């Protein structure tokens, strides 16, 4: 079953390759969508199979090596199929 997951990550998530490593994880899990920095942290939208979305959410809660994730807000949304790949986008 395909779903969409909209996520906001807070903490030490800028300047630690969070977006780049999130893209690598998303590509490995065959997820589409985007990740970008916001004024308060990182925002990402993922689309794909539920099992892979769960794996991605687990990864985001830990974060990459030099990050310190303090809080993750996630919201399930309806799958749209609008993305062809996963991208790092500018603010």
C-alpha cells in the first residue's frame, strides 16, 4: 500500500549533511519526494510503500552521524504520485 508522509525534524539538523543523507536513505528505500531546510529545521515529504516509509521515519528519528534530533513531527497524507524521484530542494 502506498502512502505519503510529511515530516518536520527539529534539533541539530543543519550543517550536518542531514538533507544529503536523507536523500541517500530515500533513494535506497525507493521513496520519492523532497527534503529541504526551513527556518526551524528540516521538512520532508516522502511517498512510497508503507514498510519503507516506516523505515525512513525510524532513520529520521536517529538522524545521520553528526545530527542531534530533538523532535520529529510526522503526518500521513494521501498518496499523490506527483514525484518522479527524491530531491534536495532549496528553501
